């Protein structure tokens, strides 16, 4: 009997700086749910933390201090997005960045970490699957694969939607490239995690090993 299609949430933050460890805070978050080869739902919100946005960040993202004054509190937004993604694994482009802000903002909101919220990274996956790409920035990969544009870059929902389309492209390419090894009907989050940890020259063995383990799992 076919299993239900897995839901994966694609996350993107806009922030006041590069690291919560250096005092940076989130200014916007988006979560795009994908399942069965398509986008099925979206969440996005500005988030007010009290941290000021520098002129450089305002020019980069278009998010101003005036916009954030009217935004909901960061703690409220994190509670909402955690409800939206409860029990769902996560994906981000350059996941180390988004994972850091996800954990820092969730902790500030008093939220316990959901064990399902393990991040896969489309940068790591693209390095394994598309070594011919000039680089692995989101815009470069979007152009390489002719992905649809979702609006201004460096806004959370636009970047999350492009990353979601990149994830769907990755899932299709893995399914096509390793069709002989794949017994499963879909490229799930667990396989994405295995592939991003694999050597680029050993992807076929990685897929075969993953499928054998899944076939013998209780």
C-alpha cells in the first residue's frame, strides 16, 4: 500500500546580522511546505525583536525599522511557525545559518526543540549533485535549473519558495539518477540527510545503502 507523501518545511530567515552569537536577531521568517512534488502551504511574517536594522541590511532586504515597529513580536511569530511546522523535518539553503537563528529565536520564545526539526541543506546537496555549477548560491542554482522566481531576493518568502523549488528539483534528479537503486516511491528527508553527508563520488552507494537499511527497518 503506498505511503502518504512526506511533508517537508523549507525555512528562510532574514536577520539583522550573520550570527545570533554576535547579537543578531531575526527580522522575518518564512516556511514553505512541500509534499508530493509540489508546494502545498506557506507561512511568512515579519518579526519585531527590538533590534535595529542597519542601513546596509535595509538596502539588502528592503526591511526597515519602521516596518518592524508594526510587526508582531518575535516570540509570537516563533510560536506560530513552530506550530505550523510541528512534526515536520526542515530544509534550508545554507542550513547552518538558518538553524542557528531557528534555535536561538525558539529558545528566546521558551519553546522546546521538536526532534523532527532536523535540517537538510540544499547548499550541501547541490555541491554533491551539481558540481558543474559556477557556485552554489541560490540565485545561481535557480538560473541553472530555470526555477520560477517568487519575488525580491533576500525576502524570506521569496527565498523560501525558490529554495522549495530547488528542493523539488533535487528530489526529481535523485529519483531519476538513481532509479535502479531506489525501491522507495519518493526521495525523503532521511535520504537527503544521507546524501549531504556522502562523498560526491559515492552517491550511488549511499542511495543503495540507505534503501537496504530502510527495507530491513522494523
